[in-house]
């Protein structure tokens, strides 16, 4: 089962279902249907649900991030503070860091896994693969900024938490924007904070094209033009430069 593989839960595959230990009572009488929806039931404690509720329970069972694991993350993503990690609900299983991805109601609808060894972030498998961070924090603000990637999103959360009147903020997993969530941009002023590389520019063009093709109407669409940015340490903005790099240079982070 892709979800079990993603979260590294050991399981056995049977003809009609998968079996593993129950997260609720610990018994081995827990089975998950192979059919779409992956309904489960524990025949010991009678707990029932589907793959989404299992994912939420698994995430809730992870320990809260502590200072030691937070420092491991910060060592890879300089500039982000342990407080920000805790506020965003990021957890650590001893190997990977887990980002909860929530809908507008605050319910977890996906998990993103960051592996510090290879510095890659993975989205949970379909159909639990929403790639938009910050949906649960949207207000009626007419302006939305969109950061590219988890680290830039966290840095922007960090910076904006210290300001009084700020726009809403969303984060993407990569330089794109999920078509199924374009509706949240309706009638908004949008600012894309994508990286200074070809992928970032392709992402800007992709978002503009998808908005137009989808029929959604936005009040304005702007993007961070790195060519207009002046840096004291560089004659021109380096390739692949991003928001976190800019923050680290200007905020004096060691």
C-alpha cells in the first residue's frame, strides 16, 4: 500500500486486504481493504476509518519536535527557527521531518516528508497529495503571497509573524500551484515569490497560464523579479537564489 510505504509502516499483503498492527490498541487484528478508499477495521478494538483517518492518527502519534531534532533541521535549512517549526506542527520520527498539510478547516489532508539526508521533500501519494501549505491560515485578505517550497514558506511565516498588517501566505511543493486549489486565488491580488532560476520562471508562467485557462479571475498577478533586487554581496543575484538566501544575507543570521 502506497501510504504505508510512504510513512514506513510495516504490513503484510493478503489477497483482499493489507494487515498491520493497530495504531489504537496495538493488536495484529487490523486490516485495510485494497479497494479504493482503503477502509480499515481493527477486529480487536473495532476502530474503523479510511486511509485519510489512518494518516491523521499516524501523524498524531509522532512525538512533538524537540530542540535536538529542530537543530538538525536548522542545520540543513539555515535561518529557520525551532519556534517556527513547532508552530507549524512539524514533527520528526528520528529520520524524516513531517509537514502537516491542512485544508481550510484545519483538517490534515496530506503529509509532506522531508529527508535531511538527501535534502528532498516528498508529497504523500494520491489521492492524499495536496501540495499547498497554509490553506488553514487564509483570511479574507485581498492579497496572497505564494512562496516556493517549504523552507521559503517557513521563512516568510517567520518574518510575517513579527509584522502587523500582512497579506495571506501560501507555500508550494515545487514551482507550481495545484489546479484543484486555484479557487482560493479568486478575486485576489497574487504575488509569486519563486526562486531565481529557470524552474522558478517556468512556475510563474505556469501559474499565469493555469489561472487563465481555468476561468478563475484574479485582481492582479505579480512576481518577484530578481533582476530588480540589489545585493550588497553580489553584483548580480546568483542562480537559484531564493527567499531564504535573501533573508539570511539581510538578517545577519550566522
